[in-house]
C-alpha cells in the first residue's frame, strides 16, 4: 500500500480507478486478476456488522437461488428488474464458489461477519502488486471529454491531482450517513452519487431507504450503535413503552416495525424490545453471532436475557443510487457503479437480509469483467485541465435534522416540501446537500406507499408501478415547479440557484 503523500499519479495513468475500499470496491479489485488498478479510500475503510446471522447461513439459506429470487421479487413490490434478479441469483452459486477457492474460506469456512470478510479481502489485496491502494484520498470530480470519462480529480487534504483514466468504478456507500444516527461507521453522505450526478449520470429511486427497526438507542462506544440480530425478532417481537404497556408486533414486516418504533419516538416516548423468550434455551456457541451480540450488550451494561432493550430506528441501507445494470454500466460512458451507491434493479422497493452482500459478491465480479472487456480507448492527457469542483462544506449539522424530519420511516408532503426548500439553498455548493435534495424530490414525487417508502398522506399503493429517475441538470426546474404548485413563491429565488453548476462542473478539453 502506498501512502497518499508518496503516490505518483503519472505512473498510474490509464489504470481503472475504484472509488471506495469497502467490500464492493475490494471485490472489484480482487476480480481484476492481474490487471493494474487503483483503489482509493476516503478514510480508513470500515464495515460495521448489522447484527445479521452468520454469512454462511445468510447467503446459503434453504431454498437456494430460485426461492431467494421469488422472495426478492415479492419484497420489491413491482420495482425490481426481472432480468437483473435472474442474472444475480443465477450467478449466486458460481460467485460464492469463486470466493471459496481462496485459502481463507477453503480452510476455515465463511467468516461469521461482514467486517471479518472485509478484513480478509483487504489482506489479500495488500499482497497483490497489481493493486495500488491509496488511503485518505477522495474523488472530487470526474473529468469528461466528449461525454466520456477521461480523468478524475483526486484530493488528499488540501492537495489535488488528476489521474488520466477512461474507467472509474464507483463503489462507495449510499447516503444513510445523512440521517446522523446510522449504526455503522461505514455509512457516508452519498459523495459517489453526488459526483456521478454532477457529471451527468442518471440516479434512480433515491427515496428508498431501508431502516432497521431495532437499534440500541444508547451509545455503544464511538459513533456506532448496536443492532438487534434479525433472527431474534423475525418471527416474534414484543414492544414495551416506558410505563410497561405491551404491544405484540409478531409477524409484522421490517418496514412496518420501523414505522411503529418511529411513531413512539415522534410522540416523545421510549420503546423497548423484549426478546427474553426467544433467548430461552437458544444455544450460545463461543464466537458465533449470538455470543458476539450478547457480549456487546453486556459491555454496555445490558443483558437481553433478563431485561428489555431500549431501541430506535436507524437508516441502514440506501436502495436507490446511480442507475446501473448488473455489470455496473451506467448512463455515462466510462463510469461503472457497484455496491450500495448503485441501483441495479435487484432490490426494487425493499430488500431482503443478505441481498445487499450477495449483490456485491456477484456484481463485483461482473463489474471487473466488464471493465476488463471494454474496448481500448486512446488515453487522453487531461492533466492540464483546471476544473472547478464541489468540496463538501461541512453542512452536515444543518442537514441531518432536515433529513430525519422528512425522510424517516414515515414521510409526508408538507414536511418534504419544508425540507426541500431549505436543503436546495445548499445543493449547488455541497455534495451531501445535493444528494439530500434528490432523495427528497424523489420521495415527494412518489405519491404512494410502496416497500420501505411510506407516505402518511398517500397510504396505499398506486395502481401503476414506476421508477423515479433524476439528473442534476433538471433539479432547479423541479424545485421551482414544486414551489409554484404550492404557491410558495418566496422560495423561488433560493431554489432557482440550486443547480446552476451544470456547465461549471462539466469541463471540456
């Protein structure tokens, strides 16, 4: 691994650039075989486990690919792409077997957690001479020449440089970090999506965000929070309020559970999850997922075998993102997307446990194949271009309450408009605000309740199924149209300047 201060971008000219060193980015780099590539991490890459069962159980549950495909389509509420679901599920066994050829799985079996898998992948990549891993470096802008990606502006601290490349793979996180209470350290504010949008790529279904209904409402150390594992509440769940009143919510779907828990919070009430009965007689094996969860609880002074746990909702997976096919190809030539920042059409309006990881495992290989098989283009020197680019201006503290108010498990038109007009004042100069704006517009346009998206003013599903596609250059007009519709003319001046960056952010040769 080179350091950010010693890297020579000139020596890396023409190599594919993978943005994001999480599981998705690591898998793409792994499948590049011996082809040289560059992998950048904006900060120390981390993956936080979301309290799921062991990976082997999660990915190889009974029923196999056919049953998982059927359940995926049911959960998607009409918005999944059948060909993508068939493609990913059809390649599931092949992709899992491909990873099992590596010593760490062949010898020890699948790791128990996503964080363990991530650490193993980074360990393999660190030994590969073809992969240049650059830490503490961020992508700031894509450089386009005649509509094709020809370069990338990279930043380390206050220093910037340009990498000449005709292939950029976005493999960053979604925008769950905008909510400010996500249980993981790995969630971001959607920078990959914002940079792609400013370059002209199409984003799809930005309103769909998966919420975990039962995350500890007390701090568990650092910024992370502890989620209650799915097997402990999947079939039986009992909620208590601060007065001891009980509400049996057994059999309810995850999305509905999140709305119920959010209702308690909105009313200023505390809510507790009682899983004592589920834990009675449940075997605890040293080192397994249940043992790990119980130890984490004990470390913060809680024992779920003897007391109910204080819980709240938290955004955990951003379903929408950069529109891409299963091989990661986007609407912008030379740009691929993989992982949470991509919208491949697998998940639709909701997602099953394990499907995000499965998507990364299968699509990571397909994206690498697509990049390696692309036709060779003449490398263009873009090092002399002096682009203007948006650098996040630290408006997170202002954004988070607006995002949580408008885009929680329950949404409503008035709150969405209120948040939109305030966020839009910042969208031209801040990437996180741009993504928040696109999420709010998408949620406002979807005047129905479907999957993880619930509108209290439109509680039923619409008769027709549709996606919400957005491009950055249309946002200012959309905000103005919404303001006109509700006769809120005072917002027009500020909203009208939302995305005046279109030409400014499209440098040419």
